C-alpha cells in the first residue's frame, strides 16, 4: 500500500526480528534508558569513532582503563535512544557519571549475548562436522 510504512524484518542468524525488538532498556538507579542494538554498519561507525578518539594509534598502546572508557562511551553514545531516555542525558561524551556509562555498556553486552543465543543455531555436543580431528 502506498504511503504506509512497512515494518521490515531483520535477520540475525536464524532469528527474524522486527525493528522494535532491537530496542532494549537498562535501569540505572531509578531511571530507565532505552538503547538500540546496532547494525553491522553502525558498529563499524562506532569502531571508527573509537579509532578517531585514540588518534589512530593501536588499542594496545593505551592503558586498559583508558581504552575501556573510550569504548564504552562510544558505544553508549551511539546506542542510547534520546527520546526514550532521561532528558538530562544529552551525550555519553558529556556525561560525568562514569558508573552510568558502565551500566549502560554492560546492559548492551547482556542484550547482545541474548540476541546471539537466539540467533545462533544450537550445536549439539560432539557434533564435529567440518572440524579436523
């Protein structure tokens, strides 16, 4: 039908998801943030932003704590859905609450694990098809 926006199906592995199934919420204190699972091209853009923030130098040349903060901030900044999150949160780059950033990033990784569990077909123990013995 012309003029009607159609829901698009998104395939991840064996799963067929709707756009709204890629949004998830993370509680931080009494507030709830909404984040959206990134597409592969969005993940590539986030990784490019991380590289830019690191000045193009290798990740190994930075202390783990510094690298972790840059990675988590880049991901959270890109994934938070502003209109469905607390009004005070404008950008992860300007947020002084490191615990908030860390909590949202952990929430992303937990959701990512759930998506991967649902989308990757179960491989039975002892099923070694295609592997060399």
